[in-house]
């Protein structure tokens, strides 16, 4: 009996010391579309997901607020052992990433924070034959022009239209994606893109929530048009990053464990995750 208890506590101690998950942050449920791809590509790693559902959506909030909310979340994930945090949120990547990388990481020299916009813009050109692409995103991401600025660095001859879909995230966060109202707003935004440019052959879902309604989006998009989700792109990019940064790779623990934090009631979060992704999970409610 004593021997059993000794080994049990030794195991817990070892586990605590050896727990440095990769933090994955989003304003709400959208980052799950990235997390699930990260789990597929890096199954041995530990992940800690944080959805700030109680304060979502971030999409139409000011630069200062998105930066301050994102910094809260990053610091929370650092305090729980994460050395590496992925902002699995385009709005946070557009409005907070640079400040965090250039200012706040001074206090955490062995920590890193990465975003989702750069990996997507690096490969955009190869995805389109007509070189006409549309980026669908939140108002915050669109007004930051981050996609236009980044795409220009990698591909000069692309025609890019950006379009904000402000109703989509609230519909997803409120569990309304199957409603007639949702289909109305999805069709409205898709029609608008092809009205602006009918040569578009690639649509980038530049908000991590949008892949959660990809089936509904597909209903209104011509078959020859590619719909691109960021999850697989970000997962490939993170895998390469860890190969190029072996020190960070070693610092990230690998017990294949995935945990979920939310600022919403945990029961609500668990139920919505099941509805949106089919995953049965148990989350913990925290306050930021
Ligand atoms: N999922 C987020 C994004 O990629 C943010 C959605 C929101 O909170 O408005 O931009």
C-alpha cells in the first residue's frame, strides 16, 4: 500500500515537472479548428486550449481591447507552464501579436508566441490558378490589412479581395449555425465576393471560426472554387518550426495530453464543443 502511494505521488510530481503544453488561444471555439489539426500532426505533444468565450467575439473590438485581452490569455497560459503559445485567432494575430512579440516577451525570454496569418499568406499564391483570391475574416482582421501586407511580401501578382463577415462568429458562438438565419447571412457574404470579382478561385477562411461552418459555406460557392482552412497549414508550419527550434521542441512536454480552459461556464463549453466538432471533452472554467 505505502509503496503504491509512493509511486503514485512520484508520478504526479514527475508529471507536474514535465508538463509544458503548447498553448492554443482563441476568442472562443474557432481555435479548435487549429487545435484538432495540431493534435493530428503532433500527437505526442501536450496542448492546453484556452477559449475566451465569455468575451467573444473579438472581431469588432478595438485594437487596444484585443491586445489587452490577448495578453491576459497569453500570460495565463505562460503561468500554466506553456513555453510556446499559438494565437489560433486571426483577429488576435492581426492586432496583438506584433506588440506581444516586440514588447511583452522581454519579460519571458525563453517563451514564444506565434500567429496564424503568416503561415497562411506564405502559401496562398500556390493555391490559386487565376491568382484571384478572397480572404474572409472579421472586421478587425480586414481593417488591419494584415493579409494584404503579408501576401504582398510573398506574391506580387495576386488580386486579393478582403471581406468581413461580422454575423458569422456570433452565430457560431451562439449555436445557431443550422438556422435559416445563418444560411441567409452566409449566402449574403458569399454572393458579395463573386459580385466583386468572379475570377476568384480560392477563398481563404481567414477566421478560425469559419471552418466550423464550411459545409454551409460550400452550399453557395461554385464547385471549382477552393475553400482553404488554416488548421492544416498552421499545423505544418508549427511542425517545421519545432524542427528548426530543437530547444523549444525539447521544452514542450510530450504525454499526448489535451486540456481545455474557457472563460464561459464549462458545461456550456463542453456541450458546444460536442455540437461543433463531435469531440467529447471536459473543460475547466477560469477567469482572465
Ligand atoms: N476566431 C477568430 C479569428 O480567427 C476571432 C473571432 C472573433 O472573436 O470575432 O479571427
